[in-house]
């Protein structure tokens, strides 16, 4: 299961969450621009600040992804050793405690025993270190956060009038929020993903206002 997850690099929720994080950070910084008296130097400074902020937070997110991956793999190796060295009843309990609540509720002794036997038949890895796919996934996290900056700042690079560029940037940002919510709705199997898109648009707008009000 872990290898399949690593092959997918990041699941849809992780990918969309990273994009939203980078987008909201960029919108918050760009929103601090005063378009009434903004000069080219001020616009460039704000664009640089938005990109720099997301570069920094993309790096932090990537490092924390690696920390989480290493921690989970170490924990899984430790659990596998405990299960393979325990009696049947104890092994079942250990396995059951690691399952999500909704999965554990429909998992009986036969399924737990099957998991135990598969663990006994497999070899516990000697090392829980990071692998190449972990670093690729961390790079993906970094790129998602950073790339989310560009749709917000590109209008200021292409449009000479700051006020118009700001309006275009906001429209693009709202559109991205809607698309992200729509994608989440489809992934969750929502019968009307457009509603989740609209909710994400409203939630994202509210988060931007809240972050700006808090001085972010």
C-alpha cells in the first residue's frame, strides 16, 4: 500500500491542498498592494515578496514532507516487527489499532489474520531511510506551492495598469479556487462538484480576508 502511494507521489487531496496554500499566500501578499498609487518599483517588490514567500514555504513544506515520510516508515517498520513477534491475539490488536476507524469497523478476525500472515511472509526492511521517490514527492510539494504563485502575479507582468492587473489577478485567483474545489468534489464523489467548487471559492476568499486582517 505504501509503495502504491509513493508511486502516485501525492494523492489528489495533498496536491490540491499545496496548490491552495501557495495560492492563498500569494493572494494575501499581492492584496497588500495599494493600486491607487502603486509604481512599477512597488509592483516589482510585491511580486518578489510573493514569490520569495512561496519559495520559502515551499521549501518548509517539502522538508516537513520528508520528515513525515521518514517518521511513518520508521513507525511501520517498528509495527511490523512487533506484529511478527507477537502472539496471534496481540498481533490482531496491534494491526487493528493502526487501521482508520471506518476501516476497523468493518474488519473482522479473518481479515486481521490475513494481514498478519502476509506480514509474516514478508521481510521487514533493515532500513527505514528515505528513498528516491520520497525526494521526488518532496520536490513535487515544493513546485506546487511555488507554481501557484504565478497565476496571481502574471497579470502584473503583462498588464501595465496596476488597478486592471489587480482585478484580473483576483478573477484568476477566484477561478483557481473554484477549480480546486470542483476537483476535490469529484475526488470525494460529490454528486454536484460545482457546489464544492463554489464553497471552496467562498472559503478561500474568507481565508484571504482573515489572513490579511491578522497581518499575514
